[in-house]
């Protein structure tokens, strides 16, 4: 309807706020990275001072997330709808949810040591969103005007965030168990080894990753079903092997394989950790390459 | 496996060798590792379908690919790269996967049904070896059995199935919970079979028909009523319920920004509305309906979807004597987001056939090169341009030709291009003179058209039902913990242990809580032993 009001000025403010959040994320990231390097120090006195740094980093991360959240909400108000209808919006909302879930999970599980990864990754997504994906607020094309946009996409964002954290844990696991890390005499690797020694045990990393992945898998299964219901409404069939549907299926199947691997002798441990990483790479691929370069209905060229 | 190696005895009794071999194959097929590898293969096999255009989803893309890669395309076609999801290799993988699934899940279902009727397993001799273990010394228990009875009640309350073994000082309680975990897992896997069957059967009984309707036109729901129609394998024509649909009016909203601040958004469509009147063939009952994107119209055994729209200029052509040789509103295909549209008019009722390739510009503007373009999708300054070709239209050959294309190979251009005669340009209401004394053409009016898709798939609700069942099953299976708990009377008090299936972060806590509840007076309880294995989760800070 023509009554939809788009507020370009507010959108510009939202962008500034998000850029402000990026600045604070940068500080948080540097603090965490510095913290890790301090922890790995051979001197005991240096290590003792590091805990404080970590606390500062968490506070910075929380502030960054708050500012980030404000930016996301403003974007939604500027567009007078949910702020996840295009790649830019999906990126800023998604990275916000990742940080939010990470901060929430901190209250339950001690996974502070992947804070460097989480803050760095969110910063990377925001940077890409701001420089490559940015577009002005636009009204929704009719195909997207559905409450399924709210449900389907929100759950996909949530699932992605859980997979993201799980992937971080699996990567840490893979480094920790890697033979070359254990054996190498290189100085850099030695530093890395000392940092990794501070991470939870291999066993624990594996289990934590599994916890996040099972939540991610349940949410992804829902995303898949919700997508099919929406496709039945919007594209007159519930499944048509559209490129985006194909990749949703591929990702689901990889994670089903991951869950099986966990229960299969000879496949748990490293191989299943690799599957968790491959699954997440497929998610990133789906969001970037498939969105930008593959032809399909999700770019919606049918109705103009 | 020995039976996989044929020996002399196998030659004498080939039946056993074959049977053994079959059993071995079956055991391999239904192993967890095979399932895992088939799942990963399926994921990998799905990838090419997103790289190459698929006939089912994008037939034009396939044609274009053949044109662009004339040597490679036929090779790819041989290995079914344009029909990945119905290809022999993709089908082979999922058929094997589902065979494995059935072979794996049916025996497990039977085993689980048996387990549900059996009491929990006997208490193991050595509880210390369990991942969570605790021994508690209690003094002054009057009745030995009282404690076990209490343990029994407590565990029952927490949803455990409980069995009591022995009496007095050697008595124990064995408890198990979380049978739902296995139930959920089985429901999940069985539902996947349901999904597959519903997809297959539903797809076979489905149909999909397309029809372009200009405002004012109507069509009847039978095979002749559609421009194109694709039935499933089991479809029969009687499935089509007789009704007709008339498109009364088609409306579009475009985003208008009078401040012109948001240029990128100006002209984006924000709503499409097709107002229709439907008439039931059996009763003649008429009713009004509205079809929008995301809001199909439900008819008996048919859903009507809006899949496209555009302009249909009304054009009348008269010959030199003033006799009407062509008249009507013709759908023009939109070419860009401002609805620059392409249409083809074939004039056959004349001594020398001719065709017109025409562009329609809803809001006409001129590019620096002099070429026309459309500046805005709404019809503010509508204009038609026409190039005319004379010659064989290819219609008399009996070959059905695409109504949106004109094959000009055997035709001579007589207006526009390099023909020496300027192409025609008409504004709404104008009449222009055709070259070669062919008569006149008038742009009388402007209507819109809607492309409708009529679809029916009775399998859809079943697919959804099984998919939701699978979701419920997998959620239960992944989140419900399954564990066994044992309590045994000892000389000094009692000992207890717990064992979980899979990862269970609460295992230690379960034992600790139970110990606390069983101890009459907390101060008297004293931990005498630590868990035998310490690899169970215990959240610690760094
Ligand atoms: C279409 C193919 C299949 C899919 C998509 C699939 C998916 C899954 C998923 C998502 C899980 C984890 C959730 C749960 O435990 O319920 C799982 C677990 C399981 N699947 Fe499958 N599966 C398939 C085929 C099979 C086959 C063929 C077998 C038998 C060889 C099998 C045996 C199992 C078992 C035993 C578990 C439980 C593992 C555990 O204890 O954690 N599945 N499957």
C-alpha cells in the first residue's frame, strides 16, 4: 500500500548507530585478543592481570551489543516492518542475535574463551554488511509481505546463530586435537598451544558444540518446514528445488549426518567436528554466494 | 564376514551362500555408518542442481545454457545434470538411504516395544564403575527396606520406571527414565518415510495449469482452458471440478514518494490484487474472490495463485477498405521493472500475412540515444512502438507457435529498423497508417492481465503432518535425557549410581540430589567415595 511510510533519515541514523557499534566491537575484539596473548604469557604476573581484561572485554561486548540492538530496532522502525528483509538487514540482525545468544549462554556455560571469535566474526559480518550489502530502506515486495517473513526468517537467524557458536567450539576442538599443533616446534604454534591449553578440555568442547548444534538442528528443521509452508502460499508449491531450497536441504542433511556421526564409532570426535564446520561453511555459502550469484526465486524476478 | 567368501561348500549348497551374502549386504546397508555416508552423499548430490539450471524449475535457463555451451551441454544432459532431482543417481542414493532407514528402524521399533514392557535392567554388581557414583554413610536406619521404598517413591515421582530387587541388606532399586528419547527418535525416522510416501503419492495425483487472463476474460477449469498444463502420473481429467473464473479487475499499487528522497524505492510494487468472479459449473453459483500474492484463492480441488501480471493494450487493425482484421487486448510481457513490455500481433486474415513486434511503455521517455524507454511502471504516458514484418507467420504449418514470439527468419521487415520506413509510434487513442497500403492501426485502450497458476496437490497436508511429527519426534529425541539410576543398600548406608545414554550434563546432579533427599539428616551423611570416572561434565571456570 502507498501508506507504508519509509523514513530515510531514520535509516541513516540507524546506519550511524550500527557503525558506532562496530567501533565498540573493535575495542572488545582487541581486548579479547590481547587478553588471550597475555594468558599465554610465560610470566605468572602477566597471567594474573589478564582476568581483569576479560571482564572489560565482556562489558565492552555488552555495550556494543546494546548499541547494535538500538541500530537494528531503528532500522525496523525506519522501514516500518521487521528488519530482516534483505541481506543488509539479515546481516545486522543475525550478528546481533549471535552476540545476544553468546552473552546469554555465558550465564549458563563458561564459553568466554571463544569471545574473541564471536566478537571478531560479528565485526566481520557487520563490516561486510555496511560496505557491500548496504541498501536504502525499501518497501517489501508483495511476495515478502507475509507473517512467514517474521517466523521463517527469525527462526533461520536463530538457528544460524546456534550453529555459528557451535562451529566456533568445533574449530577450537579441531585445533586442540590437531597433530601438527601438538607436535610443532614453531614459536607461533607454541604460543597457540599455550592459548589452547586454556580452553575447556577436548571432551568438553565436543559436548558443548553438540549442545549448540542440536538446538540449531531443531530450529533449522522448523525453518525448512516453515519455508515449505510459505512456498506453498507464495509460489504455488511447497517444494520446487529452487536454489535456496536446495541449500536449506543440503545444510539440513549435513547436520543430520553430524548427529549420526556423533553416534557412530569411528566418526565421533574429529570427523563429526569437521562436519559441524562444513555445515556452517554451507550456511555461509548459502547466505553469500547463493544469494548473490545463483539464480532462483528468492531473488524474486517473477513479479515485477 | 565368512559368508562373503565362497568356498567349495558354497558350491554344493549355493542357497546358503547366497542367503549369507544377502544377509551380510543387508547388515552393511542398515549399519549406522552406511546411513551416515548415504546422508553425506545425498547432500553432495544435491549441489549440482543449484549450479546448473533445472528443467523442472527453470526450463528457459536450460535452453539458454544449451545455446551458450553447445558442446558441454549435451554431455551434462547425458549425466542428467539438468534433471538432478529425478536423475538415476540422485534417486539411487535416496532409495538406498530409505531402504537402510526401514531396515534399521523397524527392528529398533520392535526392540523398543519389547523394552517398554520389560522392567528396568538388573542392578549391576559394581556400581563404582558407573560415570556418576556416590556412597553415603547413614547410621541409625531402623528398617532396612524403608530407605529403598523411599528411593522407589522418589524416583517414580520423577518419572522413572522402577524395579525393586532383593530384600533387606542386599536390596536395591533399579530405575530408568527417558524411553521417550527412543520413542521420539523412532517417530522421527518413521515420519521421514511418511514424508517420502506423501511426496510421491501426492505428486502423482497433483496437477498444475497456467492461464493468462486479460481483465474481462474468463476461463473454464478443464484441459482446454489452460495455456499450459502439467499433470502428475496418476492424474485423470475427471479430477478437474468444473468451474469458471473471470478476471474482473486487476489492481497494482506502486510505492510513491513525493519527497523523492528515496529514489531507489520509487515505483516498487507494493501490492497486486486480482478481483475475480467464480462460477460453479454444477450449480451456477457465482461468488466474488480476491487473489493476492501469498493469498491464493481456494476452489474445490484447486488453488488459484497469482504469479505474474502486466499490460494488455487494446489494438484494432483495419485494412485499406476499413474492414477490421484484428481486434482485441493482447497481453504484453514485462521486460523490466518499469514494465517496458513486449508483445506480438499476428495478422492472418489478410491476403499477405504480417506480424507486428511491439513495445509498450507505460510512462514513455527517451534515452539520449533516441531509443524509447519506460520511466515509471504506472500508465502515466502510455505509448506503443511497432515494427512490422511481412511474410510467412508459420501458423498454417500446423506447428503451434509461441504467442509471445515472432520468428522473423522468413519474413521481410516493412517498418522500423533498416526497412527504410520508420517504426510506428502511437499514444493512447491514436491511429497510425500502416505501410504498403495495409490499412490503419489504432491504440484504443489499455487493460491489465494477470497470470494465474491453478494447482492441486492432495499430498501437501500429509507431507506437512508427517513433517511436523518428525519435528516433534526429533525435538523429543534430542532434548529428553535417558538415564538409569540405581540405589543399593550397603553395610555403611547406601550407594547409588547413574548412567546416561549420550551426553547428559545433569547426571552428577541427579545422583547428588537423590542422595540428599534420601539422607534423613544431612549432617549425618558423609561422602565416602568420589565418582570412579571423572570424564562426566562438571562445569568449572577455566
Ligand atoms: C533419511 C535418512 C535419515 C535422516 C534424515 C536421519 C536423521 C537423524 C537425526 C536428525 C538424528 C538425531 C536425532 C534423533 O536422535 O532423533 C538421527 C539419529 C539416529 N539415527 Fe538417523 N536418520 C536417517 C537415517 C537413519 C538410518 C538409515 C539409520 C540406521 C542405520 C539411522 C539410525 C539412527 C540412530 C540409531 C540414531 C540415534 C543416534 C543417537 O543415539 O544419538 N538413521 N537420525
